[in-house]
C-alpha cells in the first residue's frame, strides 16, 4: 500500500494510506443519451484510502457535487424492496417516537419521496431536502414539500431561523455522499430540536471490506463508514451516537441513531459494535491489506467465466444500470464485446447508455424477448427481488451470474 499526501476529511490527519486504485472512471450515474456519444465523457481518478489516525475510509479525489447531483437518474421508488424498507421504518419511528401533527420530520436527500410519503399519509408534517431538480419535481407531484438544496450547516441555520428545526432528521444513503463530513454533522446538530433524533442509514464499512464490495466505490460515495471513526466525528459537534443496528439492505448497512449529548441513554449496541470492530482489527492497517488482491481475484474469476461462455457461443446480457454496475464494468473492462445490453426497471434509464462502456439500457422485458443465456446481475444488492421478478426468464432457461461477494451462477 502507498501513502497519499492529502489530509483526512474528518480528523484532518495527513498521510492517508491507499487501499485500492480503480483507475480513471466515468461518473457512475452519468447515463449517456445516444446523441451524446460524440461529446467528451469526463473521467476522474477513483482511489480508496484509509486514515491511519481515525480509520475513516474515503476516496481521495472529489468531483463537485453540482456535477454529480444536478440531474440524477436514481429513483428509489423503482425498487419494491426499498419501498417496503421505507414503509416499515417510517411506521416504526412514528410509533416509537410518538410522532404526530405537532412533530416535524426532515429528510436529507429525500429522492422522489419514497420515504416521506409514509409520514404524509400518517399526518406527520415533513420536509424533504433534495438537490436534484428532476427528482424533487416528482416528490412534489406526490404532495411532499421538497426544498432543492444541498444540506449543510448554512442550510440548517436558515431552517432553524425560519422556525423549522426537527424532532426527527433522516438521512438514508446520503451521509457517505457529503464531502465535507464535518459541515454535514454540524448541520445535523444545528437542525435538531432538544430531545430530537438523527437516524442515518449507510452501507457499513465492515461488510464492504469483508465482502469485497468494491463496486460500491464511485465518485458520489466519498466515505465508507465504520462506527470507530464516527464516534469522535459526532462528539466534535456536540452529538452522541446512542444506538446502532446492522441491517441487511444494500449488501449490509448500518442504521445509526444520534442526539444531542445527554439527551438519550446510550444503548449497549454501541459498545458491542465498537468492541466487535476492535476485535476484527478495524483500527489497524492490517485489516485493509489484501482488499485490492481480493478485488483482483474476483476480476480474474468473472472475466474468465464470461470469456469461456462467449467462446461456447452463449449470449450474455446484464441486469441493473446501477452505479455499482458502472464501476464493475469499467474496472473489469467489460463492454459490448461481451454483453449485448443492460436491462433496468427504471424508465428514466431506458434508452440511455451505461457510462464508459456504452452498453444500451433496455427494459426488463428484453430478457424474455432476446433470451440471453446468462445475465450478469450488476444490482446484486437486490438479488432476491430481481430473481423473483425474472421468474419467467429463469423458467425459460436463463441464468444469472452474481459477481459479488463471490462469483456464482444461479
């Protein structure tokens, strides 16, 4: 491993240690239109490092957020699993925290309102904060008040001045996207009412490392959090993590509960998870050594399988025009020479092209129409849902290849 010369974005320590270099990559959600092919396609270095002082995993090269999020093509409502997950979470929070018409809920990066619609239905006042105007528009059409903005300390101060501090602040799969993590957490602390709660969900760094989930690295995901570096980060801004839960979504995520220091009793879950991370070696460079080697072995195994199938005359496609799919295809060098197309359920993605490799994106019905012999499941984090949806294709003889955490055919 080599040492980078830039400072940790959380604690400011120098000499982050390089864990994995994925080369230069296109923006993972920059799905091109066919008429865009004659235009330059920007590429940026994509490298993962760890801070040897606070042990925060982070990418080393940033892309301005306005470039990443001004138009966004990921709509959470196109996943049945996400809708169910959101509904169950909202019902739980309303019940456990006794939320009602006098409460106020704010969700950061509220997407198309897939989560907040449950609070609206229950009569709980809420506000979504969503920087992508095309997605915010969809949320408003559902009757969800949505502010088009990036969240940070300045916005939090403005909302508090307007009398809009929150009893509950939610952030699902956004915490890792905020490049100034101190500004983000300071904003959380400012926005929260006394006795209020912050609940964040994000992919868990232990699952990421131990399951070799390298394809979740892309320019939007600045951080890959374990609990160890988050304790001092939250303390720095007057917040206390008082409960944590490991949940299976997205290949393994952490649900984190925080509040103002002293507002809530700290549950045993925090000490238990910290002890587990200590035992695993999260706070040591040895824990991260070998990650790049495991990624290389997965690449060799998958590319060898695909070459063998092509040599036998088998037709291949992929499913899931997800950001993780862009990382995998571009790093592995898999494109039109191997795959015929990528199927995806979102009509916002259909008709476009995958970044870098320019594979056409078609609706899921293309699997039955074209009958590829094997389909590479790029959205492996929703494998159960997709395999169930594609029962007819599988019954017709089609098979899926899962690339992570190990290559297997189902």
